[in-house]
C-alpha cells in the first residue's frame, strides 16, 4: 500500500487479508488433525536411526546424507514390510 497523508496509517489491502484468511483456514496436513494422513503416507522405507518414514530409496538417501552423515546407510534395515 502507498503512503497516504501525514498522520494516516496505511490500511491492509484486500489481497493481504484474503491471504491471511486462506493461510489460517487451509489444511496443510500438520498438527494433530493431519497425524493420520502423515502416518498413512505411502512410505516404503523407515530410517532405523530416527524412525523417520521415507517414500523412496532416493528420499531415504537424501535424508541419511543430511541427518546422519557419520552413519552408513543400510537399505535392508530400512525396508518396511
């Protein structure tokens, strides 16, 4: 919003307000409500160090490189039956 008169505070635009409303109400799968969705995700692998579920071998490799750089990745231990 542009600067108005000297003592007039600038108001929020309709776009800003709509964005706030959208962010407050849209479901992004977090919190207690999204717990079931997170647990139900198609995860073929589970990190055997921190038990973090990963959807693919590649994702697991990326997870390992960033979270457990000192440990060696053993895919057999990670497979979820």
